[in-house]
C-alpha cells in the first residue's frame, strides 16, 4: 500500500516538513510523528503543500508533486527535464516535459 505523505514549507521559514496534512478553517498544518508515538503539528504555507507520489529517486529520496526531475534516456542518449504534476482527470501523477529554461 502506498504511503500518503505531504510536504510543505513552514510558515516560520525553517524549511520543509513531511507528514500528515491537517486543514483547519483558516490554517494548514503538517503533523509529525516521532519514534515514540508523540505527534507535533507545524503550521505550513498552504500554497506549498505537495503530495508524495509513492516513488523514490535512485538515491532513495521521496519524489513529491512539483519536484523537478531529470531522466536520462539511455536509448537515445539524451537527458529529459520534467516536473511532477497531479493530473486530476486521470487521477494520477504525470511527468510534464519542460525545456531547461522553464525549470
């Protein structure tokens, strides 16, 4: 089963956090769980929220919606640049090919 994880930028400017998404009436939080079962919620910037695709890169790093990726196509010996995006009509994540200057 695929993990449903979100990441977003903290409102306090201290980087990105990953965890469960919590929407309140006017604010958005990411809930973090530690190894002992305690949780902590951190307020995040709503426009930066993105979902984990269920895939990892070659280094084991999680790939999230909005991430910029580079794919080496050995068949044609070329490099492709893309951005991971959610496609609502297909209910799926896709790679949108981009020109280098668009990334």
